[in-house]
């Protein structure tokens, strides 16, 4: 299997996330990936996909993934049926961390129990 085909899901995810300054090349059986993710969360998604394809310490890929905005962990657009605790569970694995998301968004949220679809929330670094 060609190394590029092995990591095609990584490349597809990079396109979906709109990774900036992306560059992919193959040299001596090693896939070299460069680019800038918008947030640390997006960078983590890419690394998770790399590990899913190549294992915990893949030797056939070199990735240089930078982050454009390190001041936050992620940005999240609220979808119908979501709550801050559901969003906290998704990003942090702990629904009780909803308070941190609420505090980071008091400019648009007045009550942690009231969020609306299409609101863009900042997910803070923890």
C-alpha cells in the first residue's frame, strides 16, 4: 500500500478542516505533511487520525502541524438539541466543565441553561 493511500483519511480531514498552508509530499516512503490548523482541537483531530492509520509512533509519516490560535482550545457552533454540558463532554470528556465554557462566553451567554443553534462558542484551554 502506498504511504499516501494509507494516510488518505488524514489528508481528507485536513481538507475538511480547511488547514492553511498545507503541503504534502512523499520522499523515500515517508509522507511529509505540513499545515496550520485553526485551533489546538483541530490539530489534535489530525494527530488522532494519523495514529489511527499508522499506530502510536508511525515511522512512515512526518507531520509539522502548527496552530493559528493557541489562545483557545476550539470554536464550536451550537447545533439544535445541544447543551453546554453535552459540549463540555465532547471537548473535555467531562460534562461538569460546562462552567468553563459558560465563563468564556459571557459576552453572548447570560444563562448556562440557554444556548441557541448557530451561536459560535469559544471552548477555552483547560
